C-alpha cells in the first residue's frame, strides 16, 4: 500500500555530498568483503562519509531481515534466517580491520527468537571488547518486549552507552511503529538508566508532531534518566513508506537542542541530517 508521496520539495539544507575519501573507501571495502550489515548503508544515512572517515561505524547484527514492519524504516521485513553464532567473532575481527575507534552495534528485531537475540548481542559486545580493547561501544537495542532479564544481558556485557529510540512522539507512535509502544520504550530507557549505564534515545521529526509534543517527549525521557537525545529530520525512504509532513528548519532544530540542554540532557544532537548514531563517539565522554 502506498503511504503517500512527498508533495513538498527538499530544502537546500538537506542536500549532501557524494561520499568520498580514503578512510571511507577503506571501510566500505571491508564491509563489502566481510558481508557485514550496516545501518549506514541500508538506512541510506547522509552522514556515512563523515562517520566512517572519523573512525565510527554502525554495524547491524542478527541479519538484515526484521520481524516488524515500522512505516518509517527501510530495513527488509519478513522471516529472518537462523541466528549465526559465528557472527560475534566475525564482527569483532572486522572492526579490528577497519581500525574503528567507536562502534555502534544495532540489530533488526528478532521476535522469532526466544531471547530476541540477546545472547548473540552480549557475545558480540564481549568479543569486540576482547579483540579491540581500545574501541568504545554503543549498543542501540530493540525493546526485547520489555523483558528485563534480556536487557540485563546487554548491560552485563558493559558497552559504554546503551541506546533505545522512541522514534517519535507518543501520539504518533501507534501510526509509525508496528509493535513497539511508547510507554514500553520509556520503561526500557529507565531500566538502562537505573543500571548506571549512559542511556540514550532519539526521535524523528517532520511526521506530524507538534513542537509542544517534542518538548513533552524530552520531559518524558529526562524523567526516566535519559542522558543523550538525538533529533533528526524524517526522510521518506520509498513511496510505500510514511510521507513527510514537514521539513523542519535548522532554526527550530537549534531551538530543540538548546531546550534539551536546558532540560538536563548531557548531550543533544539536533539538526536536519542527524541520525541516532551521529557523533556517537562523543557520547561516551
């Protein structure tokens, strides 16, 4: 079903340059040779050259087929392949070859697995730390259906940052996310915060939310101890996905950033091209 085409033209501040540079090309070659899944490429991230060039990469584990079908996401949906228990070692060795200083590990949702993939999540983080002791890690996790024991497995693997995205404001959540719930995601962030790990979350804007709803989301996240907050412009991946309602101006993004800092976030990344892993290396400090 077609969700509606974008009827407004992209503004000039959303135009990006073609990725170039030796560091970017070297990382791309390693990713392709080792058959790695990256959200940088599958999500068509506009910051891919900057991040890879600066020694930061976002790798996606547990395959590239998600069991959920959120209306904003361009990751494939369907029946995933069985989990690959060799993946933790392969990812850790690939990160070493890339010379990555900071890595963000994320995954598709694996509702087909009894543990949601938590064991492979934990093993991957542990192997990265063993093989790359100087590399810092952010784990951008799914909600694991709110199962505290599964989330604890990730916490016990000791990544420097654990992130779980709200994706949008409360009112729009049922429209945008296929299974995840706003209150459940807040519960996940709270559990991470109370465990003493730096917690992080993010939303997209331009899909019909109001300015006041963004501030309410900030309040909700601060209430559960969230320390890092990212806000970026939603861009429609294909005509089948949710349509863009509005292109938010850089001025409003800056207003959001300042308000977030005033509300007590340690870091706020807020601009049109921001994605959840943008400047992720700074969020461990």
